[in-house]
């Protein structure tokens, strides 16, 4: 399952442990089991320095003055509308939600869904995409003394993690289900250069 790798990298920071640098919200409605939410968002603005319509090579200048050369794929059907001097704006948002539940006999699993859209043909390029992935794991072991816990993933692999907030370990039990939902949204638009 392709999701397992991504989530096993995220869980050490979240799940039953918390990273101090993340903006987190504790769900007051269910204080008996850990529920953690973290989000991150960012924006980027760049100006088109040059564009080669035949090779689809675009050179962008970001706000820090650095140049970045990219090759635009065929899915960007409105590339012919882009000219040097146009402004490219991109935004990305990520959210992860980790909820621990008492075991209800559910089987472990994972799944994903995605949605995307783009501007109509002939308009300035723009689009957005949203992808959500969900995976469940089972708490296989909790070691309060060492502040560690182990999770069993849908492929039956078991990974051990260090908790950064051991009090969360006291609110969970072996056999509990950990549901991790990761959502990523991306949007991009191109605005024509101001008329001189």
C-alpha cells in the first residue's frame, strides 16, 4: 500500500505524540482519547521572465530574486496565453488530523480520493487540486516508562515511535485504532502583466 510510507513518516511527529512547532488543536469534545489536528499553508508569487512555447520551458523569478526554470506539462492547456511579465500565484495548504478511537473491531485499511479543476480552454491558466488520504493503524504496544508506542499498519508491519507528550500515552490503550487523515490542496493562477 503506497500510503503506508507517507504515514509512517508523519506519525512519529503526531499520532500519540506532538511536535511543539506545530499549530495543534485538542478536541475538547472527546478528552478521553487523543485527537490532534495540525495545518500548514503557504503562498508563492513569481513573475514569468521568459517562456518558450515550443519546448514549454518557463523561467520564473521569485520574490527573492532567484530564477527557476520549469518544464510545463501538456495538462496546462492554456500555456499559449502566458507571456513574459505575467504573474504566477501558487498556494498550498496541508492538514493532518489524527484521531484515536477505542477498538470497535474495524479492519485496518487505507484509501484516497482526489478532485481537480482547471480554467476553460483559451483562458489564462489556473487550476486547483485537492487530495485526501486516510489510513488506520492499531496501537500494538505502549511503554509509559520509555515514552514509546508501536503501531500496526494495514500491511501488518509494526513501527515504534517516541512520544513527545507522554500524557497522550496514558489516554490510549493497546488495541485502540488510530485514524490519520491527510489533506493537501494546491491552487495556481496566472495574471496578465499590467498594461503599460
